[in-house]
């Protein structure tokens, strides 16, 4: 999954699987790698962690 660029911090993907929430890393996509499965629609959240750490130290 592509992640927004130019922002300091770590993007992750959080989705509910059965009864638990899974926190998954966003991996860099290889432009030459072919998809192994059909695209699917998924529901979840795209949080950004650590974005304020840099801002707080620069002040």
C-alpha cells in the first residue's frame, strides 16, 4: 500500500480481524513485483506515529 510522502513519522495500518485489532507495517512496494492476489477492499485506519517527536525537539 502506498503511504503519504514528505511527512516525518511511521505509518502503519490497523484493521480488525475477527475479534482482535492487528497493527500491520506498511511495506515498500516493488514496482517490478507482480501482485500475488486480486485487489480487495479492506476497512481500517492509517495512523501516523512519531510525527510530533521531531516537532517537539525542534522548538
